[in-house]
């Protein structure tokens, strides 16, 4: 069989990639060896061939609806964890990173309504900290978040999600009973690379929370960050770990280095390297929701639209946790120019 290494010319590579896409569309699961071969594709034109193959898989397996969601930072700063990419950590607070306690239900509800007007179909409540699993028995914050979720469901048509950190099986069940149908808890990186960026908790801790959520019937929104210094092998390992966990939605963040953090002096990812990674994730995870997340404006610049033609079928709109996003109107224009429709993607 023709491989990426033996594809010495562009035509041969295009034939191989199209054959690979056909097999994936037919239901064949990409194996790790072939995925690793894809990482060896170099050069702008060849990477664009890879992106085209991934886009065809996206069209056939997911359709042309781009899943739109928005997030809000409901509690910010002074976080106990030392994630090297995050400016909210008390270990290395980034410059100009906001610090405030849990927002009121009324303030969060108002932001949910704004997100709904902007076209988002889901609205995620994100909080700093290791998670409710470790909260003081006297803390009422988890109960306040549950009540806010109930109010969003009662007073809007947007679907509330949460990203609160680690939860117990019992807390996952409470979230489900309140109406949370999807929960964000990223693995961030491969198990091998994770200790390079976080030491206050483990990769396995995060996996266990994902399993707790799925056992409660909540969809997992679980992905990672590209551009932290990880290898291509680490990226492939992360994608296969997500496939093994059967997560439904996969946010791909592109590191936008924050001054004052351990990763603050890293160069931004090359846009074509980002496109190559996006395409490989789509070929490994053909039927899943694959989401443009934080850093897309800063890293991709004028090439943003190419990400949506390289395998992505979802994106965050509006602002991020500690950085600004582009206006939702601009995202809408971008989708229309590509013949794509903003909405809620189906879960396969």
C-alpha cells in the first residue's frame, strides 16, 4: 500500500489520502501507524491535500452544520492548580488576569441570554479550581451553579453546559438531574506530556472525571491544547485517548501564550501546523464534534476559515476566559462564505 513516506509526488499523495478518506467514510478506524505517517506530511501544498481529505470526511460523517457554543468565566483567578498555560493560576498569575468570586445567577443568566442572541446553541459555565470534588462541605457554590443551570433552562432556549473541574459520581448525577447534558473537562495533552505542564493533579484524575460524567449520562466535551511543546506523537496519543474514552465533543485550543505563565515565552503555533493537526484529529475521530476553541484568532489570523475546511465542525463564539474573541457577526460571515450553517451539530 502507498504510504505517506513513499508518496514522492503530489499526485501520488493525493491518491493515497483520498483512498484513506474513502475507507474512513466507509467505517474503517484509522490505526496508530497510519496516523503517525500522516504527521510526516510536510509542505504547504501537501498539508492542504491532507486538509481536503479531512474536510471530505467531515462532510460525509458530520454534514455542514457548525456547532456554535459560548462560554463564560463564572469564577476567575487565584486557582490552586499550576497548569503552565493558564494565567488564572495562583502559582503564576498572568498580567491583567481578572480575579473575582462566583458571579450571581442574575449576571450569568444575562450573559446566557446575550449568547443566545448571538447565535450560540450552548452556553458553558466555567469556573477555576480543581473542582467541586474538593470543595469545603460548607461551600454552597456547587448548589448555586445547579440553581443557575435550572434558571437558564427555564428562562432561555440555550443549553447550559458546565466546566467546573473534577466531580464525584454523585455530583455528576446532580448535574444531570439539574439539566446539564454536556460537561467540558479537557485532558489538555497526552498522558506522557501532561506532567510537563501540570503537577498539582494527574492526567488520570481528569480521565476519571470524564468517566464519572459519562456514567451519569452527560456528554463529554474533552479535548486539549496544541502548541505547548508537545511532539506529534503526543498529539496522536491524545487523539487516540479521546477515541478510547468515546467523548462526544472535542475542543482543540491553540496556545495563545499568556505573559507571566511558564508557557508565556513560547512561539505561537504555525498556522499550517495547526491545520495539519486538525486534519489528523478529524481522520482519527471522523464522527465526533471537533471544535475550534481558544486561540484561533491569534494563531490562525487570516487563515481562520481554512480550519473549517480541514475537518472542524464546531467553534466557540464570543469571548474566551481571559482573552477576547472576535465579534459573532464576523464568525457568521465566515460561515456563510464557506457555505456552512451555524447551529447545533448532531452527536454521532
